[in-house]
C-alpha cells in the first residue's frame, strides 16, 4: 500500500464538524418523514411511533430509548465512540424538536418526502459512522456485528428497520406504511452501498 493510501486519523475538529453536519442532515431527513407522518426503523422509528401516542416529544423519547445501549457502546466500541454517539443523539433530539423554528415543510410530495427523508437520514448516519459515532440503539449493535463478526451493518440494519416498520401496521394506513418502508429502503441503501469494510480509510 502506498503512503498516500494509509488511513489518516480524524482530529477532534474533524469529528466535531462531522457530528454537527451529520446531525443536521438527520434532523432534516426526519423533518421530511414527520411532515408526511411517516415512520422509519430502529430507535428513531420507535421514538416517532411513541411520540404519536404519548405526551413526550420525539427528542425526549429518542434519548430515553437509547440509554440501555450505551453500556454495549462503552464495552465494545470504547469511550470516544460512545461519547460521540451520545452527543449526536442529543443534537438530533434537540434539532428535531425545534426544526419548525427554522424551517417549515408545509407541503412535500409523499414519495419524494419518503425517499429524501430516508436518504438524508442515511447520509447523516454514514457520516457519523465514519467518524466513530452513530445514533445509538440498533446502530451500535449493527456496527459491533460488522466489526466483530463481519456482518454488513447496512444489511443488518435493513432487516431490523423492516421489522420495526412492519410492526407499525396497526397504527398507520397501508399507504403510510408503504411510504415508510420506501423511506427505510432509501436510508439503508445509502448505508449498504457506501459503508463496506475496507472502503473508507479514515479512522
């Protein structure tokens, strides 16, 4: 391997800008999904679902749902990863709960909203992964399985997300469910195509 191909370690500034940019992408993607009353997979999807039937906001639920997974993050992925992840979760929670203060999505074509919502969220998650962070929950488990056992993170996440979305059958219409699945596919397509072992050399 030539010297130019050796991986370069990210600086704290690299990680900081990535976390801020990624969480902005995710909160915007969730804005598209929420405008169409769509759901998605993982802890994000569970938080969106519970926000419909409880007085708590998405952000409050998202933080609470992720707390049990931090033990796995510290144990298997290290303190830096877990700290970056915790900061990312808090930023996404706050930005999502207050997105309407800076942006109003009054009308979005449903299919476009599903695809763009999923793609933006997936792009943000991809950026976080490449800077030793994620959005907690099943993302932590997916990354651990890929690093320890070679299971593709995007494929595992797609399976989990599909289960969570389909479990929402009893609270949403078939049309909303179909669009939610489309958004989950768009999200995980970004991860499956772009997050492969050995493809990205930054550390």
